[in-house]
C-alpha cells in the first residue's frame, strides 16, 4: 500500500507546517483506513502534530551535521456524517512506512464546521419549500436566490446532534450589503449531518429593512479628493532574512507556523544578546488560541450569537490572500499556506502571511542643554500578520517586534456589524444602536485568548503580579510616596487574575535562576492593553463554554494536550472544558515550565460611524523585557543618514536665551 501513497520531501525543521505532499499523504492514509471500516470521512482539519517541546529542544541543541530524526506526524479531526461520529486521528508520515498511529472515537462532541457546510446550508435554505412559503407569506419574497445565509451555531445542548440556526438576509442589488437587510422573526433549525431542515418557527413580526444606498461599501466611486501618494522604498532591500520558515531581524529570531484553527503561530521567539554573545529564548510558542464574540441583546436572534471563531470556524482556514500595497506596504515577504478542504482536497492560500518592516517614529532622543548637542534614533519594527474573515467580521492578527526588545500582539477589528431588524415603534433600549431604517446593530464583546508558552532564559519560569500602591501614612510624611509590590504565584488558582488599571497592575514572567549584572531577576512583563470583564453570569452557558473570559490572565503548567482555552470541542458543548476545567487541579506553576493565557477583550457599544463598514479598532497586549538586559537593548541602533551636509541625525542648535 505504501508504494501507492504520495511521495514527500523532508521538512527543513520539525516545526515546519505540513507541505502539500504531506497533506495528501495524510488524507490518503485516512481514506484508506476509513473506507476499510465502511466510513466516508469529512476533514475538519488536517495539520502537523507538533513534536513535544523536549524533542524540539534536543533537536536544536544537536550539531547541524548530526541532527536526530524527529517523528513526523499529522493530526486529523474527522467527521463521519452518516454515522454522526467524530474521530481524532494521528498519522505517521515516516518516509519508510507511513501509517495510521491511532483512530479514536470522540463521544458526545462536535468538531468545528466543515468548509463546505456554509454553502450547503445556504443551498438547503434557498431550496426548502417550507422556508420559501413562510418568507413569501411574511415578506412577499418570490425569488429565494436573493435570500442569503450566514451559518451560526446557537444550539447549546445535546452535542450528539450537529445543529445550526442560520441567519437570513435579503439582497436584491448586485453590490448591496447583505447585512443591511436581515430577515428576522423566523428561526430555522438545520441538521448539518443529514443536511435537512428540522424545524421552522415563526416568532414575531418585524419588517425587512428597506434598501438603502448608504449601506453600500462596494463599488464606491465618489472618493474624497486631495490624498497624495505615500511610497515606501527600501532600495537596499529589507533588514530581515528568511531561511525557509526561520526569520531573523535586528537580534530577533523566530519560526513561522500556521494552523487551520489558530492561523499564524510563532515558534521559538528569541533575542540575540550582543553583550553576552548568546541567543536567549523568550517564548517557545505564541498564537491566538481561541476567541468568542458574545452578544448582549436578549432578543431573538441575538441571544443565540456566541461565536467561537477559532473553535467553530477556524481562524487559519478563513485567512485572506493579502495584496501588495493594500494589506501591506514596503519590501514584503509572503508566506503561502497549504490546507485541505472537507473532501481532503488540497488548496493553497497564496500570500496568507505578510512579513515586512516599517518606520515607527522616534525610538529614543535626548538633547543636552549644556552642550546643545543631541542624539536621536528612529524606530523601526518588524511586522508579521495575517487577516481572516469570519462571516461579517474581519480580523487582522499582527505581531510587532521592536528594536527596544518589545513584542506587541495586536488584533485589528474591522468588517461589518452583525445586524438585526427592528419595528417602526421599537428602540434598542441600550442593547444596540440604530444605523438605518428598521435596522440596528446589537451591543457585543470580543474576547481573544493569546496563548504564550513562555521560555524566559529556559523552561524554569515563574509568574509575578506587580501592583503600585501608596505608602502607608507612618512611612509617608509628605503623603506622596508610592511603591511597586510583586507577588509570586505558586498555583493555578492564585494566578487567575483580572486587570486593575487603578493599581497600574501588570504581570511578569521571570526565571528565578537568572539575574542581570545588577542582581535583578531576569523577566518579561505583560503590559495590559484593552481589557473588559464579561457581563454574562457565571451560571450562563456562555461562561461554562468559554470560561477563559472570566479572567484577564490564567497560568498553567505546560501540557502538550492543553492547547485551546475553551477545550478542543467548544461547538454545542454542554459541559465544562478548557481552562475552567484544567485549573481545578490547582497545579504548581512556580519555577516550572508554564503557559500564560492572556485575554484581550473589548466591549463594542456600536456606533452609527461603524456602518456600513467598520473602521479598524486596535486592541492588544505588549510584552517587554524587565531586567532581562543590563541596559537598554536599543542603545546600539545606528542613526539615520541625512541628505544634508551632516553625516547623521543629530542636533546642535543654539540655546534659547533665558
């Protein structure tokens, strides 16, 4: 059998994503086994089964000419729709005898949506006679091809049934915005395994919002005048280098990975310390491991909207192909992404990941008033990013690396608001904002779980919380003293914490065994950015399914099986899983291999200005060295050349008269 399987080439590194040939091999192995068992597989995801961290560290420490052989394995999540069964499959891609390592039936769960289910559900709705009759009776719709469907999962119990509650929209004009005309008041249940309509309920009367040319964002020609071009030129080329999936830039290095669930993954982030002449590890693996978008409006259908855009849809497999000059500007390096669809057929997302560097203003500057001499350095940063589209919303995931040793994880939120229809005599009453005739956008939140497998100068790390506090009156004669106080967390439950800007709270990951030349423990601080609490009650289905939204930060000991903060199967789940379950053990997190889960969140009180297409809102987290170095890592950045007679950017201006 092995001789008939696709041939593969050896990856450059064990963490490289599966190649096109490896995906084809994995799919063939699955098909062969499942067909023998009388089952037709549908592929929810196929990707690299990443080797254990210890194996990677062993591999990297070996000489270049004597690297150990690391088993190359694939993981597949497979759905057999005819039997309503979900399987987890591990496959050996060994070049001598590829084979299936394991096939496990996962009882009582639903895997993420199949890529073809979106179109299948829309076709089903458009051709269902009961739905057509109701829409004609209620709204006068004659042409069902003008009815469009977004696939939402709103069924929160009995996950043995694969149920969707699709949202309907009406589109008459070619360039119309479908979200401008929601069809509400009707609830449809679809069994996606048998692909049939189970039930149609007529709930309440509400009109379809009328056509409005102001809701259009495609095909606009009446552009504002006066904008001049900005060109980015690097005649000598970029400062970064790319070797396969390894990127190096201004002392930074990391490997570029990608999964259908998370999208962009960064492996083995490290910094070359010139003073010590060594590369120092910082983060072993970084990604957005899950996100959820809960809506606060208790009316139908909005109370059903709790979208797990990673665990239900897949951030990576919905990635965009990026375009030069539009999504990225400058001297760009693109990474393509290889995936497979529900049938196991290969496809490539060209230019899915964009790598470039950009000017970022002033890095540092000082002028000595005595000598009137000054020095200034301009900052640049390395940017690696991808964009994904999940139904109405578009999300950009950006990682920035600075010359000052900083890392920033940023999410760019844009796209189109999720909308609902409203009657003439109704108001949203604080649950949303009117954005057109009979049209409103409900209030909602976005929660992103950033998974950081920390490796500060090695795998033995601890985490501390730092708060700034006023000094007590007995030691504060002038009533102006304040200080920082650090607490080291010993167990998981101690580290379940929330942001507190009133105390300038932040967290830092330290290596207790490493100090800088001043005797300070080496660490990296997590600086909170956008943050929000969840307004859902603890007993709600939302919090049970997405427990990670209850805290800003969680810390767990490294476990290769714990990768998704809401569990591996959030779709329709009716039991606790993920962080909320794992941390019940209250395991040790002090001076050990730890993973930090940081929740970036924003509450979106919708605005008229967010319509018809939402301007980007940026939220994120910054990670900075704290006593990791002996001095500023930006001190050695060279000055910019000048076109004038002086050789570089410095200042020597006369002192103003006093």
